[in-house]
C-alpha cells in the first residue's frame, strides 16, 4: 500500500520498469497512487533518455563573418 489511506486495487512494481513478478518485488496500490507513481516514473525515464532535439541549432546570420 502506497498512501495507506485507500485500499489497494492495483499491483505495482516496487522498482519501476522491471518485469520482476516475484511477491517481494510487488506492492499494492490504490488506483490514484498507482497512476501518480507511474506518471512520475515515466517522466523521469523520458528526461533521462532525451536525445538530440528535433530543432535545428541556431545558425549565424549570413551577413555576419
């Protein structure tokens, strides 16, 4: 149980982005807590894997040398 207030309705992986389905690697979570935890983990992983952006770098003005 993550929040300790609402009953667990979902099974959550304690360590994010793993396929470890052993009982000791899982925890119960209510739906709102599970959604919040999953969203924050996904945002963290997206930030870590940022590659070069789609935007081209600024180029110097053609009239300047």
